[in-house]
């Protein structure tokens, strides 16, 4: 997907996810303010609010009125779990494809 196809709020969501995944932002880290994020990304504050709402729904951040938004305790665990599940699925797909390839090669040798 090209950068033009990504909505501005999605870019913010992905950047926050990447910072959590990389360990740059850990549990309890305070995110920059809505105004700071809006300035950084060159977007309206409403766009930042939409990104934060999506991150809250995903369980990656929580917000306190007047205090800001913070990385949840489970955010890094959640991203690690999803990575582990994705790797497990890939391993299963590779095993399945290997079995299919063996059947095809066996059929050719007969």
C-alpha cells in the first residue's frame, strides 16, 4: 500500500504501534499531547483524536482526562503475542506447502 493510500490517522496509529513494538515506548510511557502529535504529523487535532481512539480500542493506550494518553501495561505483550501467532501461522503454512510439494514431486517420479 502506498503512503498516499494510508489515511493520516492510520499513519499515526502505525507509528505508535511501531514505537511500542520496538520498545522505544514501554508500559506507562506518556504519549505526546494531541497538539504535539498534530504539529508533528501536520494534521488537525481531530485526526490525532481518531488515532488515539483506535489505539485505545486496540488496548495499546489509555487516556486520562487532563493528564494525557499512556502506553498500557499489556501493549508490548499484545504485540509480542500477535507476532508469535503470526509466526506460528507461517510455520503451519510452510509445513502444509512442503507436504504438498512432496506429493507433487512423488507423482512426477512415478
